C-alpha cells in the first residue's frame, strides 16, 4: 500500500495513506505535481489530478 505526504500551498504538511491514493485512482504522482486534495477533518481521504476522474467516476 502506498503512503506519503504532501505540502499544501500554505506550507502545511499532510500525510496520506494508500486508501487516499486508491480512491482517486492514481498510480503515480510526480514531485511538484499539483493535485486536488479531498480532506475530512484535516485528514487526506482522496487525491486527484484536476480533469482526470477516478475509474469509478465517484469523488
């Protein structure tokens, strides 16, 4: 399962786990990649590339 962290534009570091990656349908994220981040109570629950829908079309 993939894990990592991201840095918001305001410098806040947010960790994420494999479920956030799977939910967005991503296989790879590059360093510096701009993403749409879905949060729930300051927890990352989804990562998406703007304009690319997840495989099941939900988010």
